[in-house]
C-alpha cells in the first residue's frame, strides 16, 4: 500500500472547483462512500460505521469495515460500482475528476478530505462531525488526539533529538530509488513530535526521491522504513539492515537503530487518522527507548 494523497482542498462550505459534485450537504447522510482510508476510520470513531456503504481498497481498519464493498482507490475508482451503491456523500482525499463529475451528474455530495498535516486531520474530524450531525463526538475525538500528542511532546521535549531518515519506499533488493519526506508533511511532523530531526526536513518538496550518497552525507542516527503491506521475518530484517551497511558507514547501522513499520507493527503508518498517535508513540519509543510512557 502506498497512500499519500496529492494536495487536496476541502470543499466544505464553498463551491467545488470546476463545478463537479455538489455542496448541497444532506442534513445527515445515510449512505457514505469514502475513498479516503483515514476518513473511514474517523467516521467509525464517530459511530457511523453502519452508514458506510463502501470504502477504498486501501482501507485496513477498523474490523467492522472488513466486509464492506471496495471501490478501488483514488487513481483507479470503480465508477459503475460507485453509482450502483447510490451514496449521498462521497469522501475523497485528493482529486479525481471522473469521480467528481460522476457525483455532479448524480447530484451526490463530495467532501474533499484536506488531510496533509496533523492540523488538517483535526479540521477533517470536525468537518465530518458537522456534516453527519456528530459535532460533540468529533470535538471529543479532537480533544483526545491533542492530549495524546501533547503527552508525547512533553515526554521528549528536553531530550537530544536524533537525526532520523524515514523511508517511505525503496528498491527492496538494494538501497536505491529512496522516497522520503520533506518538510511540512504529516510524516515530517510525526518525526518532530516523536522527538527526532528529519534529515531531509529542509527540503521543500513533500516527498522527494533521494540518493544513497545524499543519505551518507546526512549521517542519520536512526533509520525507519515504512512497509505497511509487508510482514518481515527476522532474517529479512537483518538482510535489509545489511543493505544499508553496504552503502557506507552510517551511525544508524552502527547503533543497530534501523527499524521497520510493517503490517505487524503499524499497518496505518501512511494513513493519518486519529489513531496515528499510535505510530508516533512507537517511533518515539524507538528514538528514546529510555523514556517512560505516560499512562
């Protein structure tokens, strides 16, 4: 799974660009179709799992959505299936003009999930709460999320901040074609909240591809690889660490500080939902293993 959406804009409260879809929000939508996995999680947190008629192929949580129909992803939606399901609210993270035009033709409401940063996540929770008549539940969800984030910030605020390389994807057989995070993304925020410094956080591109040589220059003290669709054996983990060792001397390899966010560890590592705090907590413990988790 690789679900980092392109830049998106919330359509709540203003006309959709290009006239696609409609902003005539139903007072309380009963048939919600979401092609945004994070929005699916939010809607379930608001107690609306029974109103969801279909989800993205990337939706992995919660369990009650396991048997919901799948309508593809942002770039390969099943338009016929979407139309047949008769939704009265469609949630998109990113833009797909075909889906928006279909919704416009059918008179179906489109909400553009704005989540690219954690502050956007709170906006999305509040928007979906308002659109579905669950404003109080949404505010409680935001308050809990903010409290959990603040607990982590407080715990690590006076600690040294290790230099972190976070790998979103790369060639599985060698260290090449390395996609990482630049400044301002929710992944960059996650590293900072967890108590680290993103070694490529100075780059303005959201998700740049970097070379092994540039990583050697940066000398990361911790390497974290995101592999939410894989379950690695101990032997596979050692093999991948050996690949990092092969490119040259790296503090992260020397310190045995190469970690993997896999299907078993955090299948939501690329899905910025309210439970993303679990990923931040895990990364924080990797960066500061001697810290005491507040309960």
